[in-house]
C-alpha cells in the first residue's frame, strides 16, 4: 500500500509511540533509504551496554515486525482486519491490550 509522505510520517510517529512502550529499549523509529535507494525501517535502541544503537528491519525480532505490521494495517485500512493467532511472537504486555471476542 502506497501512502503520501505526510500520512506516512504521521502514521510512523503513532507507531513509534506505541512501539517505544511495547519494545524494551526502543526509543525511535525512522525510515531511511540505503545507497541503492531502497527504503528501510530503522530503530534506535538505548540500553546500558550500548547507547544510541541503530538496527534495521533485518535485525528486528519477529514480534517487533509483527506488531509494526499490525499497527500499520490498523492505521491504513478501512476494511475489517482478520488475524489468526495474533498473540504469536508478541510480548505478553502487548497481548493484554488486544481486544477479545466475548
């Protein structure tokens, strides 16, 4: 799904806010192009052993990528979103906030 730059930046800020709560030591998310022009997600992690460490999406955990994808889908979709076993690879702190059908 392609979105305009303003929408992308707005959604990224919302996702960043949620991710910094859900993912330990994550402080910032950005989108950057590499030397070939390919766009990548980058996350800044700050913890006791290394300050200001950046990782690309290749280094993110599966749970981090799933949560980012879920949040992006929720922000950009207008149709119902069907998820099978959304709790797979997500932290328990995140799972508590997923609505349940009762």
